[in-house]
């Protein structure tokens, strides 16, 4: 089984190498970029296969030499250690060849909402926004706020923003769900720890060709945008409320001064929500729909807990606990992303094996 998989990797990698030097491919920018992406994705698997072949050859050679002269300590070490490393490499090769999520290369639209906990939940939603945008900047992605509803105490009642960059969805898809915080609010005079939540929805951004929206299915209302406390911040009807009648999905945008800009942003968010909804129906076992991803925001529902008194973060999906709370809230999420990506690969490999 592993020999066949290794041959497939080597043949495909060799074919991609030939295409990378083919003048016809080099002259076609789009084709060359596509081949380059495939080459980069397969390169780690090719490296593992090469190591597996070298080690297997070393083991066979060591066994032959030991049969002739059994006193070589170095050869005995190879024979003792190589079988376990070969088994590890075989598992790594299988994982490296797991079919990728087709949305991994997409940009993402993220929606954060304060859940249970009132003002403290809004403040926590603000903390999550800073954490995710800083992580995006660290990874070289760009961010853009699409809409926001600031809370009077700070933070957000809700905020929607886009993260753009190659592979953004592959990084941020693991952040969807209910995040729980345990800390003493600034307004708490008795020093008691409160538990609050915020919900995060991560939507792969859909291209127009992927989601066709019939204009007749849209109800578009325009109104004057307002600031905190209902105060008017615009004297024209620039805010847009877009309702998709077949699904009942409603998107409101008022951050831009131009009605046209608000309408364009609302369409982007609506398209992403419809695309994610379609994915959920097609692949319910992999792409959770928005309702199951976000849940109700109750304290008992959680994907990750941020415990301030102990400086601890626990991701309940992979049972990973770290004690660098300040660094994580400042955007250092790579340890969690790596663990969750590895778990997703294992689950996909299991599903492929069963299928």
C-alpha cells in the first residue's frame, strides 16, 4: 500500500517538475501559477518519500552486513531504530496525501458576536477581534472591516471583517465556534470570576461564479446610518439592509458613506453566507453549517477557554492547553492552528480509508 502511494507521489512530482520547465506552461501565467501551487503542496510529501526510501535502503544494507559480521554497533543501532522511523514516515506520507479542503486557498469573512455575559461579552468580542487580526498580520494577510456595531463599554456587539491572502481559510477555519472567557471584570468589586462568551463564524469567501444570486430574490432597503445610542451619523440614505428572500438571510451594512459601497459589501457577505450554507448541506460531516459552528453562545458550549487568573488557554477539540495567554491574545495562535490542522488531516484520512 505505502509502496504504491510512494510511486504515485514520485510520478506526480516528476510530472510537475517537467511542467515547471515546459515553455508552453511558463508562457501561460495562470497555468504556471496553478502548477507552482501543486508543486509546493506536493513537495513535503516528496521529501518524506525520499527519506523513507533512503532509510529503507539503509536498513536492508545494515541487515545484510550484520548477517556477515554481527559486531558493528552502528549497524545494530540502524536495525534497532529504523523500523519505528519507517512506520512514522509511512503515517506522515499518508497524512501528507490527504485530500485538502477545496476552500483552503480562499479568503475568509469572519463574524464575531458577543454572547452570554453582557458588557463583558462585548469586551471579549473586542479581544478576539484584536487576536485574530494580529494573527492575520503575522501571517502576512490583510484585513478589512466590513461592518461593526461597537458597544458603549468598549469592544463590539458584533463585528464582521475580511481576511485576504493565499490560504487564509486554511488558517482561520479552526476559529469558528463559541469562545469562552473566565476573568474578573473591571466592574466586579468583590473580585469574583465571571464566565462570558463570544461566537465566531468563519465563512470562505465565494466568487460570483460560485454563488449565483438572482436579483429578484433580493429585497433591498435603504436607510440612514446611525452611531452608538442611535445618533444619526449620516444625512443620506446610505445604509443598506439586504434580505435574501428564499433563505431569509439578512445582511446590513452602514459603515461606508456611499450606498453603492455598502451594497457591494453586503453582497460579499451574503454570497459568503450562501456559499457556506450550500457547503454545509453538501458536506455536513466536514463543513459545519453556521448554526452548528456558532451554536447559541451559551456558556456550556465552547471550543476554547481563556482563563485569565491562571493565564491558561485550552482548546477542547484537541485537548491542548497552553499557559501563554498574553501571547495568544496578541496573535500567537500558531500552536493551536498546527494541532487542529493535524487533527483535521487525521479525521480526513480516516474518512478516506473508510470510504
